[in-house]
C-alpha cells in the first residue's frame, strides 16, 4: 500500500467524499460550509454556505442529495428540503442502495454543543417515497455501506466507537474501533469494511467476519470519511483531502431514485 498524498487543503473539517463518473470528487466542508467539486484542473463550489453536511449522494436525474439540518435536493444552484423528521437536529451520513433507495442517519443531539447522543434512527426512503425506520437505537449514526451482494447494511455508531451490521431483521455488532471512533465507512468488493477512525488518526479495514485486518496511520489527522475510486481511496480529514492506493476496488455506489419533492416522515 502506498503512502497517502494530499490532494487539496482547506480550512475546515472535510466530509462526505463522493466520486463522480468523470473522475472528479465532490466533498463538503462541514464547519466552514459548502459543497465542492475537485478535479485536476482545480476546485469548484457547487453549494454555498450550507454547514453540517455529513453525506452526499448523486441523484439519477443529475441533481445531488445533501444532508445537514435536513435532507435536501440541490440542482442548478437551488436547494430544496426533502425530509426533515420532527424533533431532529439534522441528517448525518447518507448512502444509496442498489435499487435507488436512500438510507439516512438521523441526529437527535447537537454535537457542536457537546450534547450526549441519545438513541436515534436509520431511515430508508424508497423510490416511491415511502419512509421506514430500519433501526431506532443507534448512538450517533454515521457512515453507511452495503455488502457486495447488497444483503447486509453496515452503520457506524460514532458515540459507541463501533460498527453495527443489519441482515434483514437481525442486527449485531460487526466491529469495534481499534482506536478513536467509527465515522464514515466504505466497503470493498472482497467484503472488507473500511472505517474512518475520527480522532484515531487513521482508517481501519475489517475482514468480512469483522476481524481487524489492518490500520493505516494518517499523520495524526482527524479522519472523517472515505470513498473508493478504483483501487484508490479518497479520505476526508480536518484540513485536507487525501488519496492512497489500497490494492482493492470498492463496491459500486448507486444513484438515488427517490422523489425530490417534500416527503413526510
């Protein structure tokens, strides 16, 4: 595995990396605000000012789904709310299933104010707009991913420093962070689960059975999330976007097919 390289630097906590078909990368600056597109020719602003973004997803119609204080749809400079569940403080990470459904982690506390995380939900929005609760006992739901065959959902619980596994109606602890917390995650084609370790300053790969396979140190940085591009991984951190080759490709990321109008749920 090659050493990490810095792709670009920024002032805030970078989050939500999303690789585009043309090889460019979208990411958010969750503290300073905004969504950006990085390519070899430079960095472009796509969404201005919006803060607290923990997840981005491409929509099949060409727009973008953006988390934060709510789940929103962004296109052509306009941003409209899709989902804002009652009693919540925001939507954190999001991920798209093979059928175009969207999974979203709900926040019920204010991390920036140091509030403790109460149990919260992982919700699914189906292509027909139906909203269902997948789990309601997650302690600060964060990164979300799917096994190569699509039958298993992995969800990071940041406040518990662990990853949960959901197989249909059953759930279990899949893995625990070797250090730091479990933040964003991505799954490779061999079934390995790669997890950003937050204050642990690195990323960890867990084998399909949940055993710790390796830890990649990243120079003491706060590491928030990661996304595959071929056999490389883009890693978002506090202050920089990194890239490293890991020798295995990631599970393909689908485009969302959910309605883009306001959904009650």
